[in-house]
C-alpha cells in the first residue's frame, strides 16, 4: 500500500496531485455527478443544457481533463482549461441559475473534494487532521480556477463539514433531475465498454452517496448492499495496490497527454 506523505513540501497543489493521480478516483465519478445534480441550480442547468447522455465519453474526458489540469498541470495549463470551461459555461443560464454562479461552483468543487478525500482514505488510509485541513485548503482550486472567490471556500475541515451538512439539508430534487440521473446511470447510449463497467460504477455510486441523497434520487440500498459494500471497501484496496503503479496512473497520464496535445494545437479540450 502507498505510504507517501501528504505533508511533503512542494509548490502548488501537491497534496491534490497525490489524491487525483491514482485511477481509484474513477470509482467516485457517479457519486460526484449525483451529488452535483442534487443542487437545484446545478441539476436544472445540466438537465436543460448538458449533452452527457448523448456523449458520455466526451463529457467524462473533459471533466477529468479539468480535474487533472488543475491538480497536475502548470499555471498556464490551468488558465487554458479555465478559459475553455468558461466558454462552455457561457450559454448555461436561465432566470433561476447560471453556470457562472460562484455558489454553484463552490458546490461542484465540494463534491470533487469530498469524493477524492473519501476514496483516498478508503484506498490509502486515514489522514491526520492536519493533512485533511491541508487537502481541504488545496481543493479550493476546483472553484477558484473558475469564478469562485477564494474567501468563499471553507478554510478547514470543520468549516467544510458544516457547509456540506447544511447544503445537503437544503436540497430538493425534482422529477426531471431524478429521471436524468437514472438515465445517466443506465448508460443505454454509452459504448459497450462503458456499459460493461456500469454495474460496478452504479454500485460504487450508491455506496458512496449519503443516505438522504440515495433516498432523494430513489436509488435503492438494502442491508445486503451494505454488507457487499463493506466487503468491497475491505478488499478492493488490497487488490488495487497489486496493480503496477504505471498502470494505476495510466488514465491520468493519458488524459494529460491528450490535453497537452490539444493545447499545442489550440484545440478545445
């Protein structure tokens, strides 16, 4: 099992780089999306404007490009991805929401941080309170790369957990968003290799979600599911760390290589 320290010195988001370069973060993709859509502004914006159901692979690639660019990339690469996302967000607005709303961006950033933290502690082991606070502070970059002012981000884990609990308690999910999530998890229009992975992704999504979000989206969770999830949490990390590091980090390397190639040709990400 990896024993690298989150406290090692370095510039930029070195702690986030440790949290995102491993492929286990893909297990949290579905849960992050569902949590994002639980916010009424995010959920309705996605239902009204997103083409994820028609182009799931492209949307996954662009999302992971953003995550990798802001955590593994240079300052110039972060600026490039920021400009691209801002351009893509420009038409996503109505009387009730805007993709440029820093409050919505803070929530999306929070889901990325929460998911990454949960999976890191699942696969690597518990972090010290100081390392959790440091990782929390670093995760502000998910929002500040866009329009979220730095002062909007919780300064430590205590503040983050308070914000997280308050946010979840205030969400109401409408039927349009609920149907969208079920269609997304069904992945009927996805390529065969995505569909082959979806049983595991659906299970991980339900396992990683808070109870109130599972209920809000009508995602079943039985005592048998809970037992299977406990077994998965116990044994999946042991299996994961048997995989060579170059293979575990291949998705991050592949996405970043493609991103840098697009930058060289000033192409969309």
